[in-house]
């Protein structure tokens, strides 16, 4: 897999919300592939962020790139159709946040979106055992969810490798994403472990030149 096969997904959690539409335009023009949309409910995670109306507003603003909605909410089922209607491209959620993982994955697909599961640092990959046929993306949290700007947990590297083994054994085309503390100095190691999709918030939005930052990330990926 080379750098052009890999997805850079800026997390708008670190964007300037006073000018969100322009921020998303700018980061996509700078070479980002998707928009990562963090939904927090101050219940499943200790923070409160944004809902379907903001997703819909970005679509009305003219954003045509895929929008990757990460639900950090409990329960999840009521928000799945709402975000699908608002323009989500794929929707991921945490297995602990629903009583019926299989049903919630099916609900995402029924509403025309790609479906995925998100794993916190201490959450076992065994949740995948009976649902690999319904998963389009696996997202591994390399920080504890709830806030941006945290440091990458090195133990995630082994988990990435084990998730990649599961994907290979399934024979399916499943994306493997990592979210949390991704920066220029570790994106190469994360790719070598097996990830193909990289969610980065402050590492991109906290810089003065989004294009230069994303180009540097892709250059680091070329070496893997």
C-alpha cells in the first residue's frame, strides 16, 4: 500500500468553529480526503460537541467530500438515521454504546452509509467476532475519547497489527483507521503497523499551513 492509497481525515473537533465551513473548505483544498466528524454527548464521553444539523450545514455549504461520522454517544440507534439524512458517508460507533451491535451496524447500512466499529484503548477486538461481514471500517482510538490534543498511546501499535490480521483473514476490503495523537513523528509507525486511514485534529488544524502539513504526512507515509 502506498501513500496515495491512504486516507488523511482531519478531525473538525480541532477546527475554528466560528468559521467551520471555510475551515473544511481549506483543509480539503489542502489535500485532505475526508472530514472526520466527532459527535460527543457528555454521557458516553465527558464532552459535548455537535449534531446532525452541523453535518447538514456543511453539505449545504457545498462540502462534497466523504463525511466520516464518529458517534461517541449512548445509545446510538436514534442518531444513525438522523446523521444519514444529514449527509454522513459512513457512521462508526462504539460497541459498548449499543445493546445490539449487529442490529446497529445493519441500521447504518439500511440508511445508505458505510458502517464501522470504534474501539477504545481497553476495548477488546473480540466484538468483531460475529460481525466482520457487516463492517466497512474499523476505527481504533489511540487516546481515551472525549478531548482533542491528547498523546498517542504506544500500545495501540500492537492492536493495529492484530486488527490488520483480522481484516486479512476476513478477505474483505475493510478500512483500518486510527484516531488520537497522530502527528508527523508517529504517522509512519502507525502505517507500518497496518493502518490505512489517519484521523488527525490538532496536528493539522493547529498549524499555519494545512497544505504543507498534509504534504509532510504523505511524505512520511511514502517511507512505509
